[in-house]
C-alpha cells in the first residue's frame, strides 16, 4: 500500500508543472472557442445572472479534458524534439561559429526592411482605396476654408491662420486646446493643397508606422514573426477605420505621436537608448508634443516620462539629453492641461461636449468604477481577450505559488520571482489607470467602437503583452526548457491569428473605406451639380432647409464648400420642426439650435443672409434639404445630408 502511494507521489512529482499550466491555458482557449459557438454570451451576460457560474463550470470541465490530452501529446513531441536537437547540436554549433557579426547585422537590416514593407502592404490593404476618396461634408470643410478659392495656402500664413482661425486663438476661453493638431492640419493643407488623396496617403503612412511600431515594441517578447501577427491582430479592430478613413479626427496625429513615443520608450526599456540617448529622448519628446498637443486625453504619456526620469536617476544613468527633453515634455504637458482647465473653468466646469466635469462629478465616476472593479474593466474587453487574460493569470499564479512561495527542489531565488510578479502588477495598474482616464474623460460614455477608443482600448492588448512577458520572465527564472518556451510562443501566435479570423480579416476597415470613397465621391458630385445649376442665376437665393439640430455642421460645411467653388448666391437657413426651446435637455444641442436660429434671423455669420431679408421670390430661389425632404416653392437641388 505504501509502495503504491509512493509511486503516485513520484508520478505527480515528475509532472512538468509549467508545461501542464501552458496546456491548461491553451485548452481553456480551445474550450471557449468551441463552447462559445453554443453560448456566445459567457462574459457579456449580466453579472448578477446565476447562469454564468454554470457556464464557467462547463467551460472548465471541457478545458480539463483537453489539458490532459494536450499534455500527453506535447510531452511526446518534446521527447522527439530533444532527440532531434541532440543529434543536430554539433551541426548547429558549427554554423554558429561560422556566422560572422557583419552578416548578423545585415540580416537585422533585412528583417526591418521586410517588416516595413509588410506594414505598408497591410496599410494599403486596409485603407488604400481612400486614395480615390474626395472631400467629405464632415470636418473637411476646415481644410477647404484654409485653402480658399485658389486651393492654396502659403506656409508663411500658418502662424496667422493658427491664431485667427482655430481654437488656439481663443486661449483659455475654450475647454479644448489642441495647438499641434491645428498646426499639423494647416501644414498638411499647405503641403498637399486641394488634393484629398495626398491627405489620405499621409494617414496610410501613419498607419504603416503604427504597425511597424507594434512589431518593434513586441518583437523581443513575441518573436519576430509572432509580433507581426500580434500587430495584425491589433489592427483588425474596427475603430482604426474611423481614424484612418477620415481626415478630421485628431486621433490620426495622436497615433503618430504615441508611435514615436513608444519607439523611444522601447529603446529605453531595452537599454538601446544608452547607445544613442539623444535619438531616444528626441523620439520621446516629439511623441509627447504631437500626442498631447493633438488630443488632451493623451496626457497620460507624461507619467511614463516621469517614471523613466526617476528610474534613470535611481540607476545613476541620467544624461543631459534626458534631463532636457524630460523637463520640456513635462512643461509642455502642464501648459496644455493648464490652458484646458482654464477653459473649463470659464465654461462653468463643462468640457467641449458641454458635460459637467466638476471635481464632484469626477469623484463620482471614479467611485462607481472602483466599486464595480474588475467587472467595470472586463465587461468592455472582447470575450477572446478575457479568456486569454484568465488563462495567462492561471499560468502566472501557478508558477508564482510553486516557485515564489514553495521553493523546493531547485535553488531558485524567491525574491526574483516575487519581483517579477510585483512588476506585472505595477504594469497592469498602469493599464487600469489608462482605462479609468478614458472613462473620466468621456464621462463614462466609453468605449464607443469608434475613434474615441484610442488609446484606451489598447489596454486590452497591452494586458496580454504584459502577462505574456511576465510568463516568459518566469520561464527564464525557473529554467523552463526551450521547447516549452517555443510551444508557449507558438500557441499565442496561433491565438492572435484566431483574433484576426474572428474580426473577419480587417473586413470592417475595408468596408468602412469603401463606404468613405462612395460617400465622398457622391458629395463632390452634389457640390458640382449645385454649382452648375446655380451658375446662370447667381441672384437666386439658396435656402438650406434644416430638419434636425444635428444639421449644424453639415450646413456650415456646405456653405464653405459652395463659397470655395465660386457659388455667389445669397444663402440662408430655414428651420423645420425644432427650435432652441425644444432642446432644453442637452446643453450642447441647445447651443447648436440657438446658433442656427441666430444665423437664420440675423445672418452675417460665415456670409449667411437673414431669412427675412430675402424677398418672396415665388420660385426664383433654390432649396437644399438636410436630414429630410422639404416641400417649398423653390427649385429643389436635392437632399445633401
């Protein structure tokens, strides 16, 4: 009896714990992929629903079955790997001795060039059709306004136009302050002129740079091939289409800034920055300026600058370039935040969306989010990523308990294992702070599945990278075999490929791009049609027939386009079915309605003419419909919005 018990103990002791945990991790993912086809709402269900426990129980039972089968199979493959590796070891050593440093360096260059080429190819695959797009009624009228009738903007005019025609000139009076966004927008207007295809080409270049950055920042963790699959998985999410298939969003410039910052941060993190500290900190500084100066919710990057400064000071590695660029980055961020806060105070504690952002409101949001943690975070993650996080957490917890607190069998430093775990927790805390910052900035109206999800939704994939990195660090510390490390990496490459498959191979981005081309070409044709129809009767007034308060931007946009295209007819606004009195719930909507009423009654703004000042033309006028068709005595030129 004692002999049988001893044999069982020996069998358990011979089990490779790390391999078993890795098998359970992938089995959990495989079980979910099968079970989710039957019950796809495992994590989208209401959390008070008792059925969630039974669903999870079934999921884990299936995972346990797969774990046992996978462990046996992988162990057999590992034995074969060991035999093959032993037989070929001498040949490999001979090849390594013959490999020269210049060849290795050149191969690194070739790899980088290949990745750059693949990044460009992927970006064109997703957004290349935008090269055929035209101007759009939303946002693009600003560019047309800068260019004027001649379609050109002199670079020398940029400082004057920046102060006169943008929010930069309303220093401290506007709850939004994006000087770099408008500077780059004006610079693009001066460089590209009246050629929308070049604007889209620049955004395709930013997208390619983002893909390369994702690869560069993760290649040492996921491998050269795996990191590019990871980058493809990140780019398969649909909110990228709303950033790169439009010309107006400030997030496109913010992506450029964050990418530059991440390149510099990764160089510092890998100690590559010590070789060329000036380049590293220049990338970081330019990244901070572009990101924070383009969108105010990017200010969180300054925390990383402070961390790097403190880390370098502790390690006595501070350089003159780091001190200078860190101080400049901090001062610039403080300046941006200070101007925005001044604008919020001058607007009765309301932000650009006319939402209350007083201290009491912010504390209420934080309290609600912290009270419901972690569900307040997990419920916004995709199901696949949640399962990945859970499975990785199981691996880390198992290894930490076994080697961090039960230090038996091997001489492993407990402190080193615990340090890795604490670093992981610190990194995850930063991700949670990122999540909270976006929830506060958008007053809990986030995520949105559109451009506003950047950069907050990157926290999902950042969580995965942090947990994978932690697992690999633990593997190195406890001496996991090379086979198991390869098995672990290969498994996650496959899982990232599954994410791409689940997101339909960038189909959302391609569909959005195709729709953007269609709508912009149609809008350009409508403007040309209006110009042609009104050419013979420039004295006939054009009346914009508005049926919805959200016609505000399209109406002012069409007015700018018509002026730039040489239409000289007097233009006025007529409102149907709404007024500022019926818009007393949302202050931002009420303000738009009040502005529309003021322009309709008084004119004078952007060249509009007061409606009452127009004579009763009895058919000698034109009408353009917004949001709904109208019945008037004027010659109808169609519905443009």
